[in-house]
C-alpha cells in the first residue's frame, strides 16, 4: 500500500524532498540496487505529462534515503493549479511498488 503525501511545487523553482524508506519495524531498507520513477499529470488518465521527477541516493542507498528532485526548468513548464502524481519503486528483484501518491498544488511563478 502506497503512502499518501500531498505536496506543493513552486512553478519556476527547484524542488527537492528527502524521504526515508523503512520496513515494518521502522528500520531503513537497503535501496542501493533499486530504481525509482515518478510523473505529474493534471488527471490520472491524461496523456500529457506535466513533469517527471528524478531521483538520487542521499548517501549510497543503504540507509533507505532517496531525494526526489525536479529542476526549475521542469517546474517552470508545468501548468499551475492542482495535479496528481505517483512514485514507483522498482526493487532489484523486479518487483514494482507504488511508493507514494497524492495531489500536487503548483503555485504560479510571477518573476520570469
């Protein structure tokens, strides 16, 4: 079952969020051999991708820490207002898990 997290992204600004993946006992999970993907759309069934997240390990991944990123050029091209997103975690075993999902509020950029 995925986690729910609503976030705000400022149009034209860089975005980053550090998350830690833990097991049922709250111990960090080794994610060093895993990959992540995430997209933002206005509606779940919309074909147009408003933006895509990139990911980097906070250290080497053995501590379960991953940074979710979006650069300022990507956020600048996003339509302001409400969007939805999800992030999928592909484990080294090939298992795909929806890690996070939620709403995004893109606030409009004034300074361009």
